[in-house]
């Protein structure tokens, strides 16, 4: 058996360095300049609930609903044309340039103060903006921060973004880019296009968060789709700079956000729409993400079609998905043997969740003859791929294996027997904090 293992001039988007742009805060005129960063390797995209990570065989950092699906990430065959991309993104025309805000009279300031003191979040935001721009009151960014925070704490997305900008600049508050990003997230989750852009720039430059070009591109796309012209420009740069597959990767990341409902409000239709953009550009990875949505919404025929397409391209996530459908009888007649065969293909292609499932089928004799030695082998291999429960299962079987079963298992594993037992012992030893 084989194992496989405020105000700044808008900066142009120059090509020799990373983004150097201002916060495009239409409502507050607040601005900040990002520092450049060197190019860095891409990080993984975020996790979605049931399936994309299970379909992919990647072990997520949070719990999942049930053991499901896929394998190694592929290089995606898409060369995105920047100009064409921006044409597509122009779904909402950019907001027209606004004239300078009218000077607030003492009576207007007094009215704002009364409303703000009474807890009106819109008035609190407007009063903070007045202090930041010295409109009818002295220029006091410390007071601006106080009133922005009062409004932001009540969920005002403009105030959340404005407060984030002050943290980013260290203006009126102690500079803290991590805290700035936290507030950008809150505003972006509510659909604030400026916060989406700012969050994308943070990921692009690796400030306040780890550098992640895929997530940067994703937030630029979301900002652009919400009508932010700076987001459109940045998305074009990302598409041109990163080339093949970058647009599809970003669309998949957005699909995951909408499917999971953490970074953005959970929205199945939006998840499908963004996954579909990548599918239409030939992304097999996106097919599996889209299949995960259909599995969760019980549209098994759509899921099966996508998984069969991925399987034809020899993608382990496609194998696993079909195994899952046949094992559960979702959209097909239950067939343990077919399920076993699909899981076997996925496991041999390195899919960790398939290894775990296959081990259980060997132990129970589901779709195959019972074989505790094979069950141990696959539990052990799954444990080495990061499946947390697999090590415990391997130890359980190892503790009751006969001499023959242990000998059979040793023949199928390219490891020294003592090293196997040591590995299992170490995985079961609690680590000292």
C-alpha cells in the first residue's frame, strides 16, 4: 500500500513597491498612508464550516460538523486581465466627489452635543467628525476618538472605520495597527466599502495582520463591488501583479467568508455567486467550495455534478465527495462498496479526512472485509496528516492488536515499529503549558 503523504494626497499605485495609498474614508476625510512591504509568500485562506476544508483534506483550526472532504491545493489555470477585471467590477459607479462640508454653526454644534450626550450614534459620529476636522469646534482628535468610539460601540460602521483610522495613524489615541484592523473588520462586516479597502491594504502590506495577498485581493474585490474606486484600482493591481489564479483564489476566499459567516454575514446566495465566478474561470478548487454549499443546502444533484467533474480531473476532493454521497445515500442509492472505493482513491492521494474515514470502514467492515491492521495503518497515517482524533483511534487499536495484526501493519508502513509506537506515545502525552 502506498501513502502520499486626514488628508493626504491620493498616491498612485506604483509597480515597484507595495501599496502606498490613503484611507478613502468618504464620510470623514480621514486618511492614512500605508508603508511598503517586501513581497512574501501567500498564506492559507480562511476556513468554512462543514466542508471546504474537509473536502480539501486540510485540518482546520476550529471544530467541524462532520468528517468531510479534499486534497492538496492546485495551481489554478487562469490568467486574469486587469482591464477586463475592472470592467466586471464596475457594478456600482464610484461615488461623486463631495464638496467640502459646510461649517457647523454654534447652534448646530450644541444640537449635536445634546443628541450625542443622549446616546444617538449618528450624532456621536458627526460630533467626532467635527472634532477631527475642526468644524465648528477646536481640532481635537482625542475628543474625536472618544465620540467615534461611543458611536462605534453601538454598531455605527462609519464610526468604526473612522476610529480604526485614528488607531492606524496614532492620532488622538496610541498607535495600534492591530486594534485598527479589529475595527476595520467590524465595519467591513457591515458592508463599509472604505473599511473593506483599508482591510485589504492591511493584508497587502502586512501591517496589523500577517501578509496575505489572497485576502488582500478579496477585500479589494469586495470594496470595489461596493463602489469604492480605490478598491477597483487596488483590485486591478492585484490581478496584474499576481497573475494566474489570483482572481479565482480571491473569489474562493470571499465565498468561504459568506459561507462561514464570520468575516461577513452568512449568505448562501452570495457564497454561491462568488464561488461561481471562480468556477466559470476553470477553478477546480472552486468547484469543491461550491459543492460544499450545495451539500449544506441538500442540493445533492448539484453537489454530485461538481464532485464528478473534480474527480474526472483526478482531484482527491472530488473522490472524497463522491465517497461521502455514496456512503450517506445523498442523491444516490447508498452503496458502501462504491463509497469505500472513492475514499480509497482520495486517501491514497493524501486526503487526510479520507484516511480517517477509510480507517473506520476497515475496522467496521463497511464496504470491505474487516481488517484491523489496515484500520490501524490509515488511522496512523491520518494522525500524521494532522487529524487530531486519528492518533487516539490508532492507540486504541494498537493496544489490542494481535501479534499477526501488528506484523501485517508493520509491512504496510515505511517506519520502524519502535518509531511508530513512540510517535503514538508522544501524541497521547499532554504538553506542559
